[in-house]
C-alpha cells in the first residue's frame, strides 16, 4: 500500500518526448524493474493523412489512433534524465500501441499491447470474424523479449468480440501480473483482469460489470490495504462518461464491492498506485492534472484530498511510479509527453 505522510514538494515539470512532425507521442506506461530501473513505454503516433485513423486502413478507428503506430521505450538515468527513445526489439509486430506493463514475482517484465497490423480496429472486431490482435511480450527487460500473439487464447477465455489491455502500469497480485482488459461483447463493455506469469495465462478474475447499465472502460489496477482495487473510467465522451468514475475492490478473483464516485473528471485514462490517484481535474477538458490521495471506498463515500497540481494546461493520459522518496508522473501535453516529479518526504 502506498501512503502519503505530509504534503509533496514539486521538483519540476518539463517536456521529455517531443512529437515527430505533426504526429503525437501518447499513452505513457511506467514500470520499475528490479534494481530501481525505471522505464517509460509510449506510443509514437504519426499524423493521419487527412485527420482520421481510417485513412490508413479504411476501417473504423478513433481519429487519434492512426496506423502505423509503434511502441517505443526510454530509461530514466542519472540525475533524472531520460535516455534516447528506442523501438521494441526484433520480433514485435510492425504496428503496436497501448502498452500495459507489470513485473511478476520472479522479476519478469510483462508487456501487453494491441496491434491492428493486417487486421481490424476495435469497433470492427468480431469473435467469429477478424479480431483486433492482442500481443504479449515478456523478459528481463525491453532489450530481451519473447513475443506471443495471444489473440485466440484471450478471445476464447473471455468470450470477447473485441478487447484491448488498459494502458499504463499494473500491479502484481500473488506473484502474477494483473492485466486489465476492456472487453466488448456485442455493444456492451466490461473489464476482465487476466493474470500472467512467465508469459502464460495463470487465471482470470470474474467479469467486472458496471452498475445500472454503466459501461466501463480503461482501468487502473492496484493493491491497496490488502485488496485488489480497480479504478475505472466510464465509457463515453462529450458529457457521457465524464464527471464520475467507478471503484471496485476484491480479492483478485472476485469483486466484493463497488462504488460510483462523482468528481471533476472529463472521462480519461488515469493512474492509481495504492491510495494515490493522478488524473485531469476538470469535467469538460483533459487539463489541470493533480496528484490526489483517496480515502478507502469500502469505508464509505470516496474522498479525494488534492496534494499538488501539475500546472495549468492540457493533461491527458498519465502514469505514476514511486522510487524511494520520489514520485514520477508522466503525462500527455501538447502532442508530447511531460514529466512532473515530487519529493513528498515519505511515501
């Protein structure tokens, strides 16, 4: 469990990845490997030909998700600087995006990601037809990875018409990496946590379904006070899905409770680490990112104590990692990636 004692001191906010041309650098995912090695994975997304992803393959794709995308990675080195960005090693599909990353009890890093190479987008994927591809990679680090196309195994295990792993860091539960997948069956979505160790599926949590017809989307999984906690975005944009999130908790296999939480949030990927929560703190725009401390949802209504802001301006998808006495947040701004770091005294 991650706890805060005292207020954090912000050490600085700065750009660390610039977009290439008219494209974007998006979807940060931070992971701490053994030996305090901190890595950042992200999407390098070229600008689409005329403003929509469909111009690349003629399929239904989000306007900010053109092909070809590719995942790149960097390492935080001495004095808080970042190394040059590198591609995934040979063996990865040419098109890759939306990295989800965690470490199992043997120190093996697991990376889950999507690929639309030669296939279909999320909205066109069907269980009995062409499927959006789901890949895994695992190894001691990003220089040495084994790859596997997990599409058929994951679709058969979940009954999905389409699925993708939620981007960002994820927790280890009982030694397994807990990978949260957004699963679409027909027109409805839910979340399914798939556990991995050594490149194989070890178990699945029960489906996590939103109450009262709420459709769940990208989800951050953390371990908090001995419970596995899912912090879920509600599906939808432009007023549908904004202004609330859903928190659920359980033992890692079954969900014992859940609570809808009303807050200033535009409907966006967000990151959680124990009782820490980072998100855009506006209802109508992905802007004004904050680091907050949450009260336990199983004890009553959720309360968020704002600890520190990351300045005015855009604030999109984000991720957080804690290194001893330092917390590092990487977030989207101005088509690139920025870093904010904090020294809270004790986490």
